C-alpha cells in the first residue's frame, strides 16, 4: 500500500514538471485618423474597429483574457468652455460617458487632450475572441471635439496543454497502480 502512494506521488510530481504552462503576451493595436476626425452636429458619430488579424489572431486558437481600451480626444477649440463637450464611447455593452475635453491636438502633445479608459468586461472580451475585431462607437452629445487615437492593449493567454510525455507518464503510473492492486488481491 505504501508503494502505491509513493508511485502516485512520484507520478504527479513528474507530471507537474513536464506539463506545458500558460504564457501571456501583451498585444497593442493603435487606430488613428490622419487628420483628426471632428465630431460636430453634422458628424455626430464615429465608428472604428481594432482588427487583430494583423497581430496574428487566429479564430479558435487565440484567447485574450483581459484588455484595456484607451481613447484620446482633443478639443477643436470651437467651444468656449471644455465642459460644453460631452459624448459616449461604446464598446459592446459597455458605455462610457465622456466630458470636459481640454484643448490640444494630436500633433501638439501639450496639452494632449483627454485620455479615456475602458477596461473590457467579459462580454466585450467574448466578442473580441469570436472574430478578433473590436468595434468602438464614439458619439457626440454636445460641443465639438476631435478623435485623436485609440490604443487597445490585450493580454493573450495560451491554455495549459499537457505534453504527450506527461500523458504517457500519467498512464504508466495508473497502469502501475492497477497492476500492484491485482498482485495484492492474489496474495
């Protein structure tokens, strides 16, 4: 009986040493518009997409476990007061209210405008993992402001996959346990 426990312990120890481990990689994608896209009464909505196929996304084999979307907006100087500007950023079922966008342009980093952050929830990540695309909608409610750029940072996870040797080792351990049990029953 002591032999069986020792064999089992050794099998699990060896198995844990040789199984594949998850690895994480950071992926950054940036969407920018050559000339700031200004949202006004006549142009109140901007829809853009982060396409991850350029970064090696393969449906069914790539999995993103977390992500952050940063959207930088600038005031185009048309409003007298930055608090006159407001809108929303929509990603899947997530809606972020935005307001008070300071003056600045993408080419003049001081001031650099306002940076809005959305931490992707499980629904947005599930949509992203389905096809490698993240659609973002920027809606103007009041005032005029410009879209400067958007950066999506993701953590890519690879699932733990046992190596063939570890599976064979586990099988040999189980077979050894079964044989030793048979021997005990015969005696």
